[in-house]
C-alpha cells in the first residue's frame, strides 16, 4: 500500500515518471532540483526548484500527502512554516486544486495517481549507501591524503563564507555585518534565518542607542526586552499560556513593561521560530539573552574592535583564547538557570566556549579575512594571516554531519585524525556539496 514515505522517496530519487508533474489547474512543472529532505518541523522537502512550461523557475518547498485534504487535517493552512510551499504533491487530489498558505497565496496541487498506476511502492529503492568514493573519487586513500583533501575543502568553504562577507561589507556598515553574522551563528541551522531577520530589525546602532547612559544592569534588561519583544517571544506574544512562577513573573513583567513603552514597529511572530526539539541550551530566548550581554559590554568601541584587537595578540594560542573569551558569556542571573520563561535548567553559560569557538570559525575569521581584503586599516592583520590561523585553529566539537562524515571517510577508526577547524569544515563542505567529487590533486 502506498505511504507518504514512498512519494517522498520517489521525489528524492527523481523517480517521478517523465520527471514532470501536472497540477490540477493543468500547468506542467518540470523537476529541476528536488531540494533536500527535511527532518525537522515543516515541509517534507525544502529548497526545491521547479520549471514551468514557459521556463520560469519556482523555488520553494514541497509537501507530500496521500490525500489533498490532509493539508487541512494537519493544519498546514494555519502554519507559517508552510508559507514557502510551491507544490502540494498528493496521490489523490479529492477535487482540490490549490492548498492555501498561511499569510496569503496558495500552492498548486498535483496528483500522481495516473502516473504511478501499476507501480509497486515496495519496489522503490531505499536510501542510497554513501561511501568515501562518492566524496573523494579516488580509492583507496591514506589518512594523510584524505586530510589533504579535507584541507582543500575546508579552505573552499572558508573562502565562500569570506566572499559572502565581502559582498555584505559593500552594502552595510562593518559592525552590522559582523553582528548579523554572529546572530545567525547563534541560531544554528534551524533558526539562522530568524536570528538574521531579527538583527536586521534591530541594527547595532539601534541597540547601542537604546542603552546610552544606562548602567550595566538596566542596559542588559533593556536589551533583553528589545530582543525578545521584537522576536515575538515574550509571554504575552505566545500562542499558549506559559506556566510562570513568581521568579518568572518578575522578569517577564519587567521585560513586558519595557517593550510596551517602545515603538519599534511590528514584531516577528512566534511561528517564525523553530522551537520543536531545540536543546534547552540553544533555545532562542536564551541565546538572545546571551547576545544582550555581548552588546552591553561592547557598546563603547564595538565588538568588531575588540575582536580585531584579539587577533593582534602575539604568540602561541593567545589570539585563539582571546577571540573565544570575547564571545563567552557567563552570568548568574535568570537566564543562566532557565531556557525559556518558566522552564528551568541546570545553570550553565549563556554562550559557552564551545559555541564561542564555532562563532570564531564560522563568522569571526571569514569576516576578518573579508575585512582584510577590502581595507588597508592598521587594525587588520591581513587576509593571509587570518587564513593561516584558520588552517591551524583547533576543531570545534563534532556535530551530526561531521560524525557521519567521519564514519564514511575513516571507517573503523574510533578517533579520526581530523584535528583542525579547517579539516572539520572540509567535512561539512563535502557533505553539503555531495554531488561533486573532490580530488586531492589539482
């Protein structure tokens, strides 16, 4: 019997007969790129590219159901996570031509019943095995050869990020470019977009201006009210009531009062954030509390100035330690012991050293490289020296992607030899460019 997973597998393997679908409105759509399969909340596939008969490209998400009316049964028409859907692919259309989207608009419905007639769903191939050869192309490879390839891949990822920051520096003040990059890093992959949007709504100068002449304690509270209020994450902005104890009410009421006294435009919606299965320490409310401390303690010369000074530190591991220390946030206040309003946790740093190291590798170093490429200021240590530091910087803690890549590239090795941030970023680069092989030569 057909299941949604069968439709998704056909889509992933580009196994839809003819490679085209016809919507219930009679429009033909060619599958250019199926997108990537989503393992989190939201549409089944994200980032798909479809082409109309006229050659217009449609970019967005794809959702699968056996029956078109499941769109309503699952509440997708009320869920902002599905507002980017460009195709609702079903087995049976049930008379539905379009799937309404939250916030307006509609996605076309396409039925596959006729195209899949006579096809046995149990015969659809499962996940394709992934091997080291699919990434590196030349086997067998020694560990040394693999690490050489990873160095190349890691540098390619670094230069791509640096080029992004170069473009941003041509459009925005450098302090804002750095700040937005760090905000995106605090959001991880799940909430990177909302964090960057929030940074755009609250530029660095707006934040610094809001706390001018305020003492430390008051400044931090005002910044938290700004961040959480504009993010739509204060208790009064939530869809569901939060269970708040007296300690929670004290901080919540103070933040609500400050936010209500400001006129900063429309806030974001809670639905824009992915809060499902987020680790407590990574909850957006808690990370924004951490950013409030970074802004407060760098409101004078700016965070960019402090990080550039850290890079000038001489000798040994001092620059690395100072870079991370500039981003670590430890406190003994409310958010050290809570991951959301009314949600307690074991006390821990708001931004620990492990997260700070990720921020240095993914944002600070490529940003500084870009800054060195576009300026001759004495504060910059030069793009070549930044790239050299990146090649020797210790690897951050492994994540799901790097663990998976370790298994494929170093099978059977309990402690893979990947030691630098560059090599670890190389693992991520290969994973994300899975279609292209990387040679260790040329």
